[in-house]
């Protein structure tokens, strides 16, 4: 296998942006470097040297993050790291602290939150008012019996009430978990039932793409399926007031905020559970991933300040729901004293330019979104920098899937030339990015600029050794504080070990293919469990999507290799057509030719079919492995958990497709190579 055949030609490495000396000196990481030299006597010639130190001297690096950001501990730690092993690393033993105490360190009248939505008018809440509302709610929750270790669940959208409820829960040492109201009651129950919540927050409904969605029946169903819930708190959102309920266990949001109180923070151990996040759950019950107060505090301080360059004057936005880890990451902007910009609604309603206008209206300094949204804006011919006043914008984050190289160039041409583009990649499992951008590092088209500080990311050959400039398994070879404390209700950590440490004992396998270049930048090729291997040549599915979805006739696509170990199958491509397009011989030929030229002759599909929709998880990721299982004959109920799919109805197409496989029209692939 040659390197060119494996990697393809898409990551061209064209230099698009590099930092100035003035910008570096003014950045948070520039100040951190000065602090390291003055306080620790450490100097580094470049970012790569700084990164190498951060992953080789774990105690030195993470203690510097603790000191530089002035972490407040009620009891001192005995040492930074008790065990340098995975799993089982024990961080900052002896320390007691509270995440919410750090999120609410600011008390002034500066805006803490600006929230907009399709459902209600824009609202602004100051840090002082946020502190007051969290204090009142925390006192009410305490009166209801919520305390250290109790689970509090939320069926709420990305609105201020959700943030307030989370901070109040965390201040008491309670454990938070959330799902957005667009999730069906069954899929939410599958998640929450595992952690046995004591209290449930829920919303009465919401608007999405201009349409109202009443959720009261779903809330009642959810309550019936969660027998441990002692109190239900209804948050009015779609309606002016919550529907009256005679059940004394059902409380109104306003009742719980009616009485002023002092805010007292419960000191908890470093690893005490802060929240439970959930995996997508496409093939079984979602994994309940537990992360701790201290680990999230340090990791988010580091990443937000030193990589995103967020500070007290910033206005931070990420388009997300409460069911995606990016919501948890976003709210940590409070740790930096920034203003959070929240939005609840469809990203493209009434049109694709809506969020860019929101950026202009709010003076947004950091715009976080998904790569599919940026690709859609590019494909639609938008020029946000010319159509909206984005003068305040300094950073742009892109996650959820790899960003195509031509989209990198579009960002700098159509949005802003002096922007730090952050093609951010990490995961729910860590609740952070592990590769991304940094104000010290240039941006090249198609490449993620660097491995993040403290993240010992490597590309591993299947034999378990690191490789450079070759595609390998993305692994993390040293522990990180935000790694899961455990999975909830996982005796002996069996599921936890199987999920990350089965392939390479003692090394975290992340589940992506990655290539690390000589200059330390990275290219991610998609999930390793859905990567295609044709004639011994591996190719990430993201490469197919980049190549095909640039065609104006193709709105979306899904590629599946039906081959299994020891048996080569067919390479199937399913395309969603743009309005007015037809999958005729000409379009098939263009798709084939593009994949022939951009990838390799071996990666031209055996069959191409038009579909109405591509299935997505509730977190917005394409469903590949379950569709492969369906095509191989696995019954739908065993191949996928429908409650984990945002549009489960479209799976029936693939069931019928597999059933009628002998009637499929085969498209012959061009030969060559």
C-alpha cells in the first residue's frame, strides 16, 4: 500500500493563515508561555516543543494549569497524579473543589448569557442575575432533598433555564444529565433510567423550523418510565405558563426561583461526578459516561483559554443541543468569564444566513458550528463576511465531521481572512477536543493544525506502534483528567475497558483513523469501525463524502462496504439528490469519475442509488455501521436502536433494499489502476 493511495489527494496543505507576533503576545497562550518562563523557568522554541513537554511531564503541565488559572480548592491536593496508567489514573488526590464555584466566580453586571430562539424573544442575563437565580434554585433543590451524588435529569432545550438548573445541581454536588426535547420519550428513558434520577426538569414544548411541538404527553410518558423521580419541575417555554397539574410532585419553575438565597458550594473530591454524557446508542443502550468536577474544570480551562483563546471580553457561541457534548463545552465559557450566546432552533430557519445575522447582532467573537453546516453554506454560495457585519469575529470552530480542504479556503475567502479556524475533533467520551487549533500554529487547508496540549495523541499501526505520515488508529497514550471516571452502573469497569482499552491494553483507542504529518498537524479520515478496505487500500468514509458532496446535484451521501473479514463485498453509495437533480447515467458517471480521480480506482462504487434521506444519529452523525448490518441481513431491531436515530423512518428503505437485493440495478465501475 502506497502512502498516496492510502491518503488520497484531498489534504493539499495550502497555507491559509499564520499568527503574527503581536497576536501571539496578546493571546492567552502567549501570556501562559510568559508565566511558564517567569514562574517555572521553562522556555519552548515552538508549539511542538510545548506539546511534547505537556504530554511527557504530566505532573508539571497539569499543575501549571492549576496554578495559572488559580483553581480554588477547599483542601489541597497531595500530588498531581497518583497512578500514570489507563484506566486507573487518579488525579489530584486529596483536593476538594466545585465546578460551579469556578463558573460563577464573576459577579458583576456584565452579560453572562444572551439567549435567542424560535420560541421566545432574545433575553440577556447578567452574571449578577445568573448568580441570584442559581442561588435561589439551589436552595429549593436542597429543600426537595437533592444533595451530593443525587442525579438530576433534564428534558430541556438550549435555554437559560437549562444552564441555571445545571449550575444549581453542580453547586450541591448533584450529578447532571440532559436530553433535548426533540428526543423521543423512549430514547430519553433509555438514557435516564440507567442513572435513576431523583428529580426531572422538563419543558412543555418548543418551536423548530417555524412549527410548534407540544411535549406534554412525552413528559408524562417519561415520568411514568422513571419510577425514581420524586419531583417533576415544569419549565414554561412553548406556552406562557405550564399546564396546571394537581399532582403535588409537579412543581412550576417560577416557584423554585421565588425566594432569594445565599449560594453555598459543596466541596467535592476532584473525581466526584459532575455529569453523565451518553454515547449515541445506535446498536444498544447508550453508554452512560461519567466525568468529574476537577477533570472537566482543568480540561475546559485549558482548551477554552489556550486553544480557543477565550477570555472575559469574548462572546462565545456553539450551535448545539443539550444532548451533544458541545453544550457542556459551551457552558464552560463561564469559567473564563465570557458571555455565552445560546440559540435554540433550526440552524437554517428561515434561511442559511440566519446564524450569521445572529453573530452580527450579538457581536459574536467565536462562532462554533458543525462542518455540515459550513459545507451547506459553501454549497449555497453564501459569503457571510460580505452579507453580515462580522467585525468582532476572531475564531470559528468546526466539529462533528472532518472539514473539506476547499471549505477551509471558503472560510478565509467568504467569511474573514484574519480568522483562527479551528477544525476541532475529540468526543463525548472526553467532553473536549484532542486535536484542533492554537493561536501559535498556522492553518493549512485540509489539516487540523495540532494535537492539543496534554493530549498524547498518536497514530498507531495495527501492531501497536506509532507511525508518522501514515494513516493509523487514533490513540491516546497517556491519561487525561477529563477521561471518564467510569461508566454508570458498570461493575468492574467491564464496559469501560472494552470500549477503549481492548485493542491496545493500557492505551486509549479512540475509534478514528488519523494521519499525523511531519509538522505535527493531523488529518482525520472518519471512524475506524466504518473505514473501507478495498484490495488492501484503506479509505475513510469522510474522503468519499468530501469528494461526492461537492457536486451540485448531490445534497448528501452515505457509503457502505458490505465486505467482512476474509470476504470482499460490494461498495455501495447512496445519494440524496438536490432539488431538480436526477440520478441518470451522466450523474452516475460524474460521481464515478470524481471518486476515481480523487481517491483511487478501487474506491469507485459498485452500485449507486438515490435515497430520500441519509440516516443520522440524534447527535448529527451519519449512521454507517448499522446500515451495513442491515444490508448484510441483520434484522432492523438487532442492527440498530431506532430511538437513537433522528430520522428512523428512512431505515426502512435499507431493510427493503436488503430484502430485494437480487433486483438491484448494478452500476459497473470503471476499470484501471
